[in-house]
């Protein structure tokens, strides 16, 4: 779980990385469900229970009296039951937050990443690469009742999308060839949307959907950190509007170098 938490805090988290981290965490937790698992090897679990045993817990509310916690001796059977209940709760939380179907869908967006298109790619390879993944995305975003109430109402949408995807792949390859190192996906599509938006409007809409999805919690946690840095005990009278402006300035403003002036 610690490894998964660190992955979620990374700035460069991709859907593929997220899917791999969730899978690894789930496999590790599944081990606790195995009846043959030797729970006595869980040093951190035994240390946690040792720290809890003998401590006190105070319920919320006025005039609450601290209640001593007495776990008794740590029997292997009790530890096994506790570890299984813990694993069940964690796996249930992972499955609720990271639906496997949705994770698989997010991974399909890698076909819009310039890393998929090396500069020495042949025309034959370019025509076929990413087609299976693209068909799955089309099935998800351009079929069914969703399309009936959206902007995508063209009867020849399949032909248009196939043509647009080929143009998009050529654009990705073209922009990739401008640099010695592969540019970030966001910069690549900023250029493509600025120069070829009219040629591939449906593809650009799909990519914009991808960019609105948040895989990591780093940005959110960074906002909380700025809040703690700004609102100290010496600035406790800051209004909500002032706090909002200061945090937005910290998170959204470009770095300013006085030496360049």
C-alpha cells in the first residue's frame, strides 16, 4: 500500500504505471488471504499491534473518559484473522476506486503518446499501429445512446475517424521528428491542436478527455501543502478569498526570476 501511495503522488504517473501499481498492491494483499500464509513474518503488523496494546482511546464528545486498549497475547490465529480482515477491506477499497475496466480503458490512450511513434517507423507499420486500441476507444466514445445526444452524429463516423486517426499518427510522427528526445505528450498535442484541429476534430476531443482525467494525487496534495505554508498561526485571520488567491498564485503562476529583469 505504501508503494501504491507513492506512485499516486508521482508527477509523471501514466495509466500504464497506475495499472501496474494497483495490480502489484492487489497481489500483495491477496497473500494475506491465503490460509497457509505465515502471519508471524509480518514484522510491521506485530509492531503496530504491540504499540496499540496498552495505549488508550478517547471517544469523541464532552466529558469523554479514556478507555485502555488491551489486546491480550497475540495468538497466531488472531493475527491471521486480523490480517485477512485487513486485506479484505483494502482490496474492497482498491476495487471500488480503481475499477479494472476503467483502468484498461485508460491504458488505451497510450496510442496518442508520441513515444509510440519512433522516427524510423515505416509507412506500413504506421498504418496498422494502434488500430485495435483505437477501435476499442471508438466503441466506448462513439457508439450507443451517448452519440445520439452529442456532436458526433455523422453517419460516416467510422470512415471519418479512421481517416482522422491516420492523420493524427502522421502528425505525431512529424512532431516527434523535430526533436532529438521525445517531447511530452501534452506539448505534442498542444502543437497538433494548434495546427491541425480542423482536420482531426474528433481525435482532439478524445485526447482532451484523456487530459481531463487525473491519475495522481500529487497536485491535490501540493495544494494542501501550500495551504499549510500560507495559513500559519501568525496568519489565522486570512479570508477565504485571500487564501484562494494566494494558493492559486502558488500553484498556477509561472516561476519568476528577478535576475532576468
